[in-house]
C-alpha cells in the first residue's frame, strides 16, 4: 500500500456514507429470506455527530454542506499534497471524535539561547510524514531538541468554545496565583502573523454579524484552540489544518507545503486555491454548529458521587465545569451556559508532560486545559481502545491522572488518597462526560 493510500479514511469506523457490496448482498439475502430484524442504530447519547438544536433551515443546509466537505477524501489530482498527514478531515476526527494514533501529528523545534525555534527553515514546526508518489516526505531534523505528538481531538462543541468572550478567559486567569490555591492558569497570547492579520480584518468586516473579532493586546491575540492554544479561532484552525494536514491551499494559505529538506519545488500542478472560500466557510460553520458531546448516566448515584469527588480533589480548578458564551448571531450559541470542563487557559503540568516543544507564549511544560466533554466516548472513535493525554501515552484514565504534575500534582495526590470505591466513582463520572 502506498504512503498516500495509508491516509485513506475509513467510513465504517466514523459512521459516514459507504457502500460495502458484501453488506448489500447480505441485506438483500435477509430480505429474501424473510428476516425482518435489523440492527438498531446507536443510541443518540453514544454518537458525537449531529447539529446543535435550534438551527434554522438555512443554517441546517450550511451544516450539511460543511459535513460533506469534512468527510471528503482528496486525491493528488485534486490538490492534496505533495506533503500531507491525512487525505480527509474525518481521517483525523472519525465520527467527529478523537483521532486514532495512526493520525497523530508530530511537531518539532529546538531551544536556543534566544528562545524556542520552530525550525521553519527545516519544514517545522509540523512534520508531514506522508507524500504523494514520487515526492519525499519529511523527517524530524536530528538537531531538534523538542518533539511532541499531538493526538487529534474531538471536534464537537467547538462553536461554544469559540463563542466564549475573551474577557471571561482573562477573568478566569490567575497567572500569579493570587488566591494561593496552587493554580496559576494564564491566557495564551500569540504574536500576530500574516494569517492572523487577515483573519482579524475579515472578522472586522463581519463584526456584529458573526460575533466579536479577535482583539489585539499589544500586537498579540488570544489563542484558544490546539494543545498549546496557538489558534485564535475556528477559521484559523481550519485553513491551517487544510494546509498542514492535507496539503491543500486556500485563499488565506495560498501556498503548498513543500519539503525544504530536499528542495523547494512542489510536485503540484493543480491551480490554487485548491479549496474555495465557500468550502472553507461551510466547514467552519459545520464545526461551529456541531452539538456538544452528550452525557450518559448523569443521574446515576455513583456518577453524582464521582462528580462531587471531582470537585473535592481540585480537578475543577482547571477543568472548569461550566462556561457561558458571549454574543453570537447563531441563536443556539448566543449567551448560553455549557459544560466543557475546561478554562481554555495554559497551565504548567510539570516535568511529567514536558516534551521540550512549545508554541506561542507557552513554556514547554504548559498546556491548554483539554475539555473533558466527550471523554467517555473516546474509544468509539479510536478503534475500541482509548488513548488519553495530548499524545495518547495513557491507556487508562487512572494513568492519565498519574501524569499530572506541576499545577495538577495536588489533585493527582488527592486522587491517590481516595479509597478504591471513590476512585471508581470519580472515573465513572469522567466516563459519563
């Protein structure tokens, strides 16, 4: 199998449309044989896919259009590559859930006397380890001092996170630990780039229609998406993923990724942009209006007991249960309370999770608080075996808690002091999210 085909999406995993001839014959055989019993569809609270309630007919049409593009598989003659990681958005986010380790992202850089160098002259910071036939994929440079694996996160509920006003994040931040609780989360502020400047200008045009555009803080902007919170909004996240993950150009990122380690020429004769602005808009709208992950067993006594323990051991200090959105022209996202279990801030997680890599103003040990909603459905999108933390190193939730150092160390130790029954209850609560 070629390197390019290794990135092919698997519709049978993520629940998108597929046609299996053997399955069709089996169904026909069952009908002819008089069998009227068919497997039931998965329960709604076991499926991540679906739009948020309350969209208008026009908005639902946009959602469907974005859904189709999110599941689209690109080939080289359509512009994918010459370097890439996957052929489709859904390859990394099957069923809109957390991705399989086969599609983990690798990012690299090196620490210098002047700070962290993302090694752009060597193709950094993101590694494209697959390439179209006849082109050479990238490898991590030998002198990289920091290499991080990023597991693709689930994409449901992102519109709610985007709609949280920046003032809320600054209110949650406590960079100097003024309250003395050992938690000193801070807002990620990223330097402006040409892409961010274009996004800010575009957002200003739509101000009052789509919400508040990103604001400048002495030339820097609030990041909230990504493991290090390097992306300011879903538009930046989407066009960056098209470019860095699939090798597709857009109006905002008009150049193909090339392997500068072997030469600057790209083996791509497809006219740019390879993805139209209309398609980008539809995909962003789709991501913005995906429903929040559903809960399961929220009223179970053990789950409720676990929720209380979650608060008692201090997990909720970073994994803040509830946030409120600001203004949005999309009715279901406008001024509503939702439950993502994150503060979207950077926290120092200690040497246990320090892999020597960073982005923006974060230190190598700082990570954005991962939203916990959807946690209990991770294995459904990861091939039946969940992998937790930013790089999937933890095979169980107990193990994931065990890696929490730095600001998370006190909660880890408090979890360890719980009785076996209490730990089971707390884990049960996490799996209900």
